[in-house]
C-alpha cells in the first residue's frame, strides 16, 4: 500500500512565475504582430510618399482597348518613348510625355526606357498573351495588364537614376524574369532644346 512515487511537482510559486513569464512573451508577440501589420499597411498604402528613389506619383488610370493581334496598327508597334522628328521627347496635349510598353513572352518591351526626370510620363501598357502585372518598384504604381486592354498611368520620376518595373502577377515559367528598367536622366537633357 502507500502512494506510488509521483513525479516531482513544481510548487505553487514556481508555477505562477512560469505562467507570468509566458503571458509576458505572448503579450510581447501580440504587440510585435500588431506593429508589424500596421507598418506594412501604412508602407503598402502610401509607398509613394518615400523620399528616396520611390518618389513618384500616379495620375488617373484611363483604360482603353486595343486589338492584341494587331498591335502593328497601334503605337505599340514601336514600344518606347514617343519622340519628335529631332529625336527629342514629345509632349502631348496634356503636357506629359507618352511611352508605350508591351508585356508578353515573359518580357517587357522596351527592356530599357530612358525618361527625363521631373517631367510627367504617361505609360501605356498592354499585353499580347496572358495577364501580367506592372509595378514600379518602391511606389504604389501598380496595374494589371490584360491582352486587349491598355492601362495608362502617369508617373513623374523625380530623381535621376534607375528604377524598375516588375511583373507581379504569376504568368508562367518565366514570370520571375519579367522586369524593365527606367533610366531617369537629369532634367537638363529633356529641356535643353527649349532653353
Ligand atoms: Cu508576366 Cu508575371
């Protein structure tokens, strides 16, 4: 007879200390999660307010239509910045530059787009095959690119340097290679002729 040897039990006070410690850890983790979600929400909603390379703003998005099988009959036949007879960037009636970009076959055309800083550029983007994404990294400039549709986004690149646009919608095996580069020239380059 007699009570069998029970495993060593922690006394009342030790248990309370453990509980308090774990409660504290849970509270800290909850607080970190809350701050993290809040931070990502704020940075995800207003990334254009950043003062570094991501300094650009969007104008309205105007949606047009285009025949994806007959891009040759549209300005998309010559992807890139629209220039005048002298090869200088040409302003449209809205006072912005126009650039045409084509997404398809896991590439963007052109692969490199030279734009002057400080001048609004309206990017017209369409797709030839499937749905793609178009996001200018570090900003909230982001559009879904569908065959037959034209997404037009007005962007001002404020700082000379380089910036990228990526495809952020899974479109197939080459999705991760879809990237285009913006080379932003100092403002003087574009304004030289009008000086
Ligand atoms: Cu194109 Cu992902």
